[in-house]
């Protein structure tokens, strides 16, 4: 059974893209077949995986807008990738009046998703059409939350948007868990917010161990490498491995 997981938060800078890339890599290390999809016009996942967005002649946008063949890049760090670039920003404008627009991504993935154990979608930091397309195409949503007050306070709005998708379009969408991110154990606010996440949200989903604040993630991204390849002994590698273990149990 393929699990299609959108990594989603309406706020930027919460490690969505790093989590997508690194979680996919750890699942691949487990022998799982993995497809990554960049649904953000900023194309950070595309860049992290070593592609130059401006040089791409075709991206996921062409498939969504014009039913073009999928622009698949295969076996990048043992994963396949459907890349993005700024042309994806045209999707929201061009689909404003399109029939059944919410189903566009789901329909183009249906012919190929049986090839994969996991499809991970890096959604944009917004509540717009691209995020809705991602959530409608998904079986699960994984939510990274930075352990800071602003990010935590946005959780209610985030969960409400997920519920709207569940109620109106995709009743089978499940929450795969919450991943606290950019956690500084020496910071009092981080500790307080982590406790609040664990106490208030554990009733609705799994709360994974926090991913620490670490420059190694940015350094690895600059080298277009998953953290486990760039710095195999980094403490966050074990945490990412535990998240992959948890995701493998999803039904």
C-alpha cells in the first residue's frame, strides 16, 4: 500500500523541505521505494536535491496544468524526484475556474504511485491551492512545528485547514504525526513550547522526538546531501531514523 504523505505547515522556515528530503532518504535506506514531489514554487527541495530550477524545461507544473508527461528525475540519493520551479506559481491563477481543480495532482499520480512505497510531498508554506492539491492527493499529512511561540500558535489554523480538507474533499486523510523542529534544549521558550506540543497534541496524533537546531542541515543542503550522508554521526540522524521507523507503521 502506497502512503502519500504531505509535509505541511502554513509557516515557512520550519524544516519542511529538510524533513521531506531526509525522511525520504531514511525510508530509502530501509529498502523502500520513494518518490519526492516539490509542490513549492520556491523549489527548495529541487535545489536541495542538486537540480537548478531555472534550467528545468519541464516540472510538476506542466503535468498539473497541461497533463504533460511527468518530469521524473530518477535515483537521486536512491529516490525519484518530481521537481519544481517558479512556473508552479501559475497554477493558482490558471486553476481558479478549472473544474475539479482539487483533484489535479491526485489524478496525475494515480498511474504511477503503485511503483512506490512512499510518496512525500513538500507543500508550500501557505493555505492556498497548491497545499490543497497536495492534501487531496495524500493519504497522510505530517506536520513539522518549530518549537517557538509563533509557530505553535499557528497550529490551530493549520489543523483547521486539514480538517476542512477532510470534511469537504478527502475524508480518508489522516494525520501522520507532529515533528517538533529547530529545537534548542538550552532555550526556555523551546522547552516550554515542546512541553505544550506534547501535552496538548498527543491526544490527536503521534509526537515525534524533536529535531535539534543544527547548522549541519544547512551545510548538508548546500552540498545537496541528506544529513546521514553529510554527517553520519550527527545526533539528528538517529532522530530522523526514528521518524522513518514511525512512518513505516502508518496504515
